């Protein structure tokens, strides 16, 4: 039996990993610091050395999730290449967001549940703000190329965020899985349509006043 007074590994990291596994299998409500201590074979008081309460644990998971999401978006935009238009890069960011949700469902389940978190935590706030700044920066690049003319950048960002977030949540919740199509296919089409929505309209050729009426 494990010695509850000694832990040879990285207890903080292992607590996070055990919590993520539980969340993925049973949801956030299944997690308690006592249950995690029991699973890791340490005293019930040991987790408090790293997380004074469950909200602190969930806050660390959420902050990590935002950092992972930001990295996924940045990587997707970089992979789009220098020749991609702003709308194409924005579509790539949308696909990355949806892909993150499927790759990290436990993080995704906690990141948006403000009642589970310490909302005033500076690390969480910084991570969330940095991720939204990427989205907002993408919107401004699209608008600099003539897309979404006249709209407030924040409003366009909320529209895009709501679209890809809703798609991921509907998939993870089950309804879209009944569509019988792979998620990557659905996410790709939605992200492409979202990108096209922000493509500047083609200029209309001026009419020739000398032309006879049709």
C-alpha cells in the first residue's frame, strides 16, 4: 500500500491529470480533492498543498486549457502560410478551436463554467484574455482586408466564437454525432463558411449609361 506521507512523483501534475480523466469520464461533478487523493494513494490532506479547494483545481485546469487553445490557434494560423488571406487564416483558427475541444474535452468542460472557478484568479484572467486577443486580432486582420465592413471587431469576434464553440458543444453533447458525418468534415465546412462570410464583397462594375435597356 502507498505511504500516504510520501509521494515520489509530481503531485500537482498528477492531481490535474487524475481530475482531467475523471471529468472526461464522468463530468466535473465527479471530482473531489478526497477522491483524487484516494486514487493517488496519498493522505486526504495532501492535495491542499497545491490546491486549497476544488475551485482552485478547476481554475488551474481552465488556465491550462486557455493556454493550450491559444497554442493550437497560433499553430493553425502559422500552418496556413504567408500566402493565405486573413479570412483563410481566420477559418484555420476556427478549425483549431473546434479541434481543441475534441482533443481536450475535460478542459473544455471546465473552462467556461464560471461557477466552478475562481474568476478573479490573475493567471486565469491573463490566459483567457490572451486567447481572446488572438481571436480579436484575427478579426482586425480580416477587416483590414475589407471583410465585415462597418462592424465592431468585438461583435464579429463574438459571432465567430459563438459559432465554433456551439458546434463543438453540440458535438460533445451528442446531437451532432447523430448527423452521421465526421466531426472534422463538419468543422471544416463551418470554418470555411465562417471565413467566407468575412471576405470583402467583389466590387460591382459600374453600369454603362449608353447601354440599351435589357
